[in-house]
């Protein structure tokens, strides 16, 4: 899922997203709550009409933003969490019910539950408390009103502690959600520990409902979690890399600011059908990037999104053909391991 934090995937219009292969987008409840406000979005026809996207939209709960911005966190209790807005510093509060109300006004197709995402350095007691609150809040949000037809996904926490993760998964699954997510991963733990946790936790989630890894988007990371049973994922990585002058390719990441591309007539990647690769050379895109021309950053963004859509399409074909392991080995031999998304 491309990330449309503030109601837009940065630099890309909805028609372009469709042509690239997008079928669902992610919107950020935290940011849309503060700017322009959920009621304003509702008054203008809901998030689909507001951003001109007629496909499915998933909205997160805003919990990750609240708990990752530790210096804005004012307090967390049984009822909800209090924090300072990053926009004006004013005190704000999220509860499961208020988050449900915001997402109902936005009118997303999939709403995520408010959860507690502790840092990787959290003590054992804090990690247990996070699981307890996540379960309690999930039950309350499940009982709260939703937009018509809106699905609700529960989130399992537990860090990389196998027993605590198992406990959280079991408690969330028992509540009966439309889909389930593994939260609190890719937040600073080692890649090996993250994958070990996914391998243990994903099979515990119902196979007949979507399994969502929140926050991974590097090519090998996607294939790693798919191999372990994950169906859905999101990340700002492809668009962020595009805006900083880098391209995802089967050669690895290309930094188009590098002088070696100044006279390179090749496309970003042979065989890619994105607008950048079908019309322009690496040399031209490098020129745009070094001159801070918006077109260069847009072309890289479009390419990176298309690269990941093509990658996941090939992974899906490999699964259907019973050769995912072979495809993943081939990809790893060409790509190697990329830095994690967050």
C-alpha cells in the first residue's frame, strides 16, 4: 500500500497510481485529524472524494505516531493516551472511541485499532502493559460505531518476546476482527529478530483473513515477510527514496546524484514500463535531480512505486506456481539486503 499520509501519495496523482498498479492506499488518521480535520473531510464527501481516489483506503489509528513521537507523549492510561499535537503543541487525546469516530468520518474502507506501540527498549513490565492496553482498547473499538461497510483490523503487539507476542495474537484473534496486523516491529530490533518473530506469529493469525505487517517496504523485506505468511504491507520508502534522488532497481539502489550517471544513456532499469524508464535516461534524470527539478523527483517516485508493484506481482505469480522460495533466492542474489523501512 502506498502511503498517503496527508491524503496524498507525495508527488503522484490518483490516475498515475492506478496506472502504476496501486489497488489500495493508506491514509494517516493522526495527521488528517489535525489537518484539515475529519469533519471537514466528511463535509466534503469523505476521504475518497476529498483525495480523488475511488479505490479502497486503509486508515491507521494514529497510535504509531503518538507513541513514536516520545517527546510529545504526555500520558497513557486505561482510557486512552494524551499527547501534544506536532502542529501547534496543544494537548490532545486519543481513545479507542475517538479514533473510531475519526475514521468513521474519514470513511475509509479499513480502519485500524488504536494500539500501544512501545519502543524496542521497553522493559518487560512496559511491554506487558502495552499488550494489556492494546487488547482492552481493541475490544472497545470493536464495539464503537463505524462507517457503513467499514472493516476493522486488530493489531497484535508483544515486541520480540515469543510468549508475549503469542499472548497478544491470541487475545486479538479471539475478539473477531476482519483482518489482523503485527505491530511494534521494524522499530529498531535486528532484522533477524524481526523475521523470527514474524515467522512465529504470522501462522497464529487466521489464514482466511488478511495478515498485515505494518511498516515494511524494502524489496527483500517484503519478500521475507511474504515468505512467512504476510499478505499486506505499507511503507514510505519508495516515495521517500524518490524525493532524495534514489531509484530501486534489480542492481540495488541507485543514487542518481552520483557522477557516474552523468552520461549514462540507459533507463533506470531495462524492461521497466514506468514513465521514467520508457522516456528518459539516467543521465537526464540525474540532471533533473542535481538541478532540483521537481520532475526528476517525481520520475524517481513513480519508478520506485512501479518497481515494488512489479516485485509483488512476481511474488504472487511465484506463490501460485509453487516457486516462491526459488524466486526469493533469485531476488536475494541480485538485490542483497536493504536497510529497513523505518
